[in-house]
C-alpha cells in the first residue's frame, strides 16, 4: 500500500492487513503440477500407534489426498520422501510445485535439498498468513471435524482418531467436490477408474468378524468375533476391525450392525483398478507379522495466494 502524504500517528492507529486476492482464471491441467501440503495436530492424546499429528498432501488437479501419521513433526521428511516415490510411480511424473506453510519442517535444509534434487518449486506462506495455503489448511480442519463427528456418533475411544481421519480421507477421495468438474471425484481423476462404494460402512459400527474354521473353538464354539469397524486398510479388499480383546484384524466377511438391524456384507470380488485375486476366508491379525494400524498404512481456495487459481473446495 502506498500513500502520498503519510500521517505516522494515523498509520499506527488505522493500519490494516492487505486483503487476500480472490481466486480467478483457470486451474492446473495435469496431476502433480501443484501439490498442497500441511501438518495437523498436535493431538491431545496419541493414537493407538503412537502418533500425535498427521500430514496431508493434496494434488490440486484431482484433489486426491494422501495422509500420513507422525509421532513427531520432524518425521515429515521421511514420510514425504515415501509419498514422492509412490506419486512418481503412479503418475510417471514429478511434482512441479509444492505449496506449504512456512513451518520448520518444510523449510529445513534437508527438505530444501530434496526439492532441489527433484526440481520442485517450493511455495511457502508469508508468516501469520495461513490463507495462502488455504486448500491444505481447510482440508485438515475438515478432516478433524469429520473424524470428531464420526467418533462422537458411535462413541468410540479417543485413541482411534488416526483411524477416523484415515477413513475421512477415504470418503473424501470417493465423493464429488465443488472444485472439480461436475460428476468427477478425486478417485476418478487420480486413478482413471470409477470408485466402488458398495463396501462402505459406518465408522465405529459394532460388527462381527466371521471366523475361519481353524479359529473356531470346537464344534460348539462361536463362529464370529465381536468388534468395532475402523475403516479400510490399504492394499487389501477388506475391512479393518478392532476386536473386543484389543486385537486389530483385517477381515473380508463381516456382519455389521450399523443401526438396529444386522447386515451381512462382503467386499466385492473385483474393485476398479485391482487385479483379480484368490478369495481369502477368515482373517489376518496384526500380530501375524503385518501391522494394520492406520498410523503405519502406506498411504476453498478463494483466500489462497493469487498463483492458486482453484475455486472453493469445502
């Protein structure tokens, strides 16, 4: 702001922040041309896997989001490297621009060296101006609100917040967004396939995992184990369930009680983009050598900086 005649006392009394520019123009036209990233937390209670915060990366073109869970914020760099590799293998291209807030995790010398190595332009916010990273900031707020609502709806334990946030991301990637073309979802634009939502169930619902015969105690033993539904594990056509004894399992055949009526559900034999696999019976527990805790799973814009041409995304 420039004024001809400066009245210094007036400046001290009446100075105001420069208004943020409104979004306008077009959006990016390809995946990974622009990625929005931010950290959420610190949480008041650690998750079952020991995480206290989470980080998100959102592709501006598709609005596809990936989430990672961190015990400390400095773990972001190692998780971001893993995400870079996964994104490169999926799209065949590197990130052109990354937008994040100006926090120490994003401006460290190691993080800068990684961006230089990959030829990525790093856009950071001005201090005390989170609006410039509006897509990521609002996304993290919405994810926490969704998780809080789902947990409150079924009154699940607070240490399951990571599973709730991961489920919120799963839902968000499968539904339409105002920032996207009509009828398009992040899943479609990121993978090229239409999402299958027939297997979705209410987070925190009481359910029963149907046991394989090898886990049934004798002729008259129970044929199912009671638990709570925690979401959808990466890399498996299954549901994630925490049993009453505290064991976390991945199960394909589950009986759900979402309301007052029990409902049997099985994962579809074929999900879009997946290869045909041999149908499994029974379940696998996290103690069988493969952890399935959400913390370890691989895995709006109108106030943004003028270089982000997106529309509102809430």
